[in-house]
C-alpha cells in the first residue's frame, strides 16, 4: 500500500495543474462563496430552453441546489429542500428553489430524469460548468441559500450534520424571520467536535476524489485520495475510495491492501468486506468460495445491501448458475430502485 501511495507523487503534480485553482480557493477560505458575500448571478437555460436569470428573482430568497439527477445525495437534498419550503413558517412563494445540473445531456432526457424524483420545478442546465465554477462547487450536492438582496446566507457542501434543520434555519434567516445568531448556534452544535485542520482538509479531499472518480478522472481522483491519506493516515474513507478506484481499473493487487488495512482495525466494515470480496470475485477460481462466504455474511447482517446481492450474482454467474445469478441481480436492482 505504501508503494502505491509513493507512486502518486507525480500524479499529484499533474492534477494540481487542473485543480490548483479550486483547491487553492478551498484552502483560502472555504470551497464556496462566504456568508454575506455577493451571490454570483446565474444566467442559464432551463430544460424547456427558456433563459433564466437569478437577477430577475433578486427580491426573493433562492435555494440553489448543485447536483445531478442520479446522485442519491442530491435526491435526498432536493427532498429536504421541498420539505423545508412546505414548512408553515415559510411564506408560500417567497422562496424559489432552483436546481443546477452540469450534465451535458439532451434536455428531453433530463426532463425524464427530473420526473422520476422530487426535484425543484426550475432546473437549469450548466454543461460548461459556469455556475458551478462561479460558486466554487467541489462536491454534490451543494446547497446555497441566497437572500432577497442577492447575498449568500449560508452554503453547505455535501451533507453536514443536521442538514435539514440548518437548511430550514438558513431559509428563515434569509427571509428575515430569524436572527443569524440562531443559525450560528445550530451550525456550531452540529459541527464535528475537535476536528483538526488536517482531518477537515482530508475529508474535503475525499469528497473531491469521489466526484472526480464519478466523472472518470481516475488519475486526479487517485491523487486526491493519496493526499488525504498523507494528511490523515487512518482515514477509512480515503482508503475505501482508493480501493474502490483501483478496483474499477482492475488493479486488483493495488486495491486489496487498502481493504485489508481497513479490516485490521475495523473488522465489521461492510464496505471493506465487500471491497475485498469484489477483488476475489474478479480473480475467480478458488477465491470465489472465500468471496461467497464474505458476501453471505454481509447479507445476513444487512439483507437490503444491494451490492452484496450484486456480488452474489457475479459469483453465481462465474459458477455457471445463470438462473441464480439472474435472481440476485434482480434483487440488487429492486433494492436500488427502492432507495
């Protein structure tokens, strides 16, 4: 594992050329526009091709959700936004939720995806990532609350503790119904206790690595995970990220040590158990039996674990049991659709 991390020095340098401005902005004072700053105006087309400008909505509170339709975290964030806006304390029509997606996909297909979930009525397409860049969005979902004077009230990268409560309070502060001190108290109460600057930065790098991996930028994702491990050597999230990234690239020998390292200190980590099982499934032959034992153990503890059922399907398929494989794949799909 140490050999793998050492090899990543050159990748860190190459990745810095592309991501230096973003990571530098995060180090200089947060990855998002600070509270009280001017909210960058957004001017993009919606999914019907109509040009929408946030300047035309400047007298109203805006809740901006940056994300993608297929992302589970984004789905939950949008659902929370809609719940907050249905709160009796929020005056109907006073707050406008807007989702910004960077997917370079045909609007008709995006409209179909939007219809499958609980998303804001206004969805703006940002294929060139102009708005994403203006708001310095590093992870999705990112939610930014903007008041009627076009000032940033609060911005949340990813899911923070007590996400929904903080969002509701930020909306009420933006609407002038609550004092900002109450929002500060809520944020402080939900903050992770005694988090060191290194741990905070490592967590941010892990999130960034995940987003890069989702977009196929594997080399840069690997560099971000390696940097996170250098800052926080015991970071389970960073080791999981690197292990899964190498698994995606069929680098089985590199992936295995990360999963084993996690299991040394966290033997009950289902993610690491399944990661190691996935390595063994890909190797096949005599390792299939070991993989099956691990996967069945996970299913006993967590019957609704979709990945476990998928891996059991792979094991069945490699063993020549087409019917059994199909059954497990179906279970995995049903579990994913039920989320």
